[in-house]
C-alpha cells in the first residue's frame, strides 16, 4: 500500500500493490505544468483510491488527455488518458519510499536546453 497527498492535504491517494517503474516526461506540456519535467507512473484506476476528489481541478490539455491538480495548493497530481483504464500519478505525490526507480525518459526532443540527461536510462525522442 502506497499513500500520498498534495501539499495542503486536501487530496489524498492510496495505491494498492507494488508500484510500476515511472518514466520522466520532458514534453513541453509536462515541463510547463510541473516547472521542470514530469515523473509519473501508470496505475490501473481500480488500484487507486482518492479522497478529496472535490478539490481536484481538471484541465483538458488535449482531446485525449486531462491533467489533474489540487485546486487549493496547485500540486500536479494526475495525467489522465480518458480512453484508457489507467491513470498516471505524479511521483512527487507519494509520501515515503516508493520502492521503484525511473525506467526511461520520454519526449526528450522537447526537453529544456538548461539541463542534460546523464543517468544512462533509455531516451525516446517522443
């Protein structure tokens, strides 16, 4: 069981079971939303419990994806592909150890010019 919350505590999540390996997304939208790059992991919705759903604001960033954040403190929470049965949870939401590590970097063709990726993980242009 893994627990997490936003900065103010208005939204709390619980994920049942082991967490999959997250990826780091360097796309323009993730960089603008998070202020750097986004790190998240994909979890089936059936394994996620959310308390404080009324505090979540959703931004429809494309036809297929919405992004969830806390309407009180602004913390990035979810990247939610509407047509699938999973959601991506931002790694910064988790309290305590996650017992996982990054698997890869995606959308590196859009990464900021102010940093380099040097951890040796796979890098996908898209």
